[in-house]
C-alpha cells in the first residue's frame, strides 16, 4: 500500500498558485489600469479541445484575467486564421494568445507558430521562444514542462547535480523539460537523460534516475521494478483506460517505492493550468511596463 504522505498534491499547489496569481493580477490592474487578457483561437468542435478551452476560461475567471474566445469553423482558410492572428498580435488589449491544436490538415501549423507574436506566445508555440529556451535564455517557459519544474521547486526537490530521467522526447513536454532542467540556475542544473520509444532497455535508465518524469502517453508504462527505492516520480501522462484517466506510471505499484509521486488525475494537470495564467500575467507585465 502507498503511504499518503508521499503523494504530491498538485491541486494544493495549484490552489496556492491561484491565490498568488489572483493577488498579482489585481495589483497589476491597480497599478496600471490594465487587466491582463488571454485570447484563445479554436477551429472546429473537437470535444477535448472544447473542454480544454472551457477550463482555460474558468481559470482566467479565478485569477482575474480577461478571456477571449475566437471560435472558427474547421474549414476556415489559413489566410483567415493568419489575419485573425495578426489582429490579435496588434491588439494592445490582448497580452497572451493560444492557438488550440490539433489544427485541421489544410492549415500548416509551422506557419501559424511563426505568425504568433513571440511576446504574446504564452505557451512557447513560436520556435523563437523554444530557441531562446534552448539557448538558456527563455522569455516564457512552456506550461506543461514548467508545471513539472514548479512542482519540483514547491516540493523542495532539489535537482541540481541530480540525475533526472525523462521518458518522452516530444517538443511539448519531454524536450523542453530537459532544456528547463539544464538551465544554469540553482533550481535546475540537473544531469538529464531523455528516453523515447527507440530506447533499448528503458528500465536500465529509469532505475538510475534520482527523479523520473514519465511523459510517454502510454498507460502504466512505468512499473515498480523500473524505479529505485527513494526516487521522485512525476507523471505527466494522461491516458483514458476503460473510461478512467490514468497516468504513464503504475501508481499503485510505484507509490510503494517512490519517495514522492504525483497522482493522475490531481498531479501535474492542475499546475499546468496555472502556469498558463502565470505566463499571461508575465506577458502583460512585459507589454505594459
Ligand atoms: N498533464 C498535462 O498537463 C499534460 C499536458 C500535455 C501532455 N500530457 C500528456 O503527457 C503525455 C505525453 O504527451 P506528449 O504530447 O509529449 O506525447 P507525444 O507527442 O505522443 O510523445 C510521446 C513521447 O513518448 C515516447 N514514447 C512513447 N512510447 C514509449 C515507450 N514505450 N517507451 C519510451 N518512450 C515512449 C515517444 O517516443 P518517440 O519520439 O520515439 O515516438 C515520444 O517521444 C500524454 O499522455 C499526454 O496526454 C499531459
């Protein structure tokens, strides 16, 4: 049986962030007369995307950030989407922009990424922001990997000089997380190994990690025998299995050996949402001051 005490409660961290960000947003408004504003562009009616956008709206309300939703038909042309993006880029009342993915096949995602103003790019969608992160000089940290970083900081899990093993090399989670943990700053400075689907003998790597981050999108991939006793395990995965949300870590098993572990749901997810709010406030500060 897992001990309650080793479970990292993402919801509690997210609640603390919510209070801090709400206060910061109100103070920003009192100082500048400007309310931070986040605009979301969504094409079509994909249920998962619609759900995510509703959640963004709710979180904006919680922390006093204005929310704008631009719903376009799936068949909207690339030129029309680019025109809307330009309008939002130039609108001084808008501080952050999200283009909800996946985009329909007829739209070239790379073109949209490059068109999003880097100063309003609150989830590091534009390659300029990813490039800055790779150079060790980021303006924004992408929300999901930053949520993992935030959890490590708030739980006082030092990674400096430690070995962090990341399972997954996507440009949304695994790779940018490695770049964050490699930053030359006391809260980072980790030694990082990235594993992926072609990695041979995955367990031989995960067993060597002081911290293991699972971001593979494979339900219960990480088992107890793949983790050394005392390892910190962060589960980014969200997989639906028989109508239930489960992570990439076999929580029941691994929580018996992990020093600390995030559950799914209630781990990384709620913190990710708040990272988007934090980036929007940061974007507003950069644009107004
Ligand atoms: N909680 C949150 O806020 C949040 C946010 C974003 C994503 N997620 C979840 O995080 C997970 C990862 O998302 P993603 O966008 O990074 O997924 P992705 O683009 O599908 O990437 C998955 C990565 O895992 C690797 N992989 C797949 N199977 C593997 C295996 N058996 N062993 C080792 N590596 C394996 C893949 O390797 P290859 O590169 O070789 O294919 C790839 O690098 C998903 O479950 C997603 O739903 C959660």
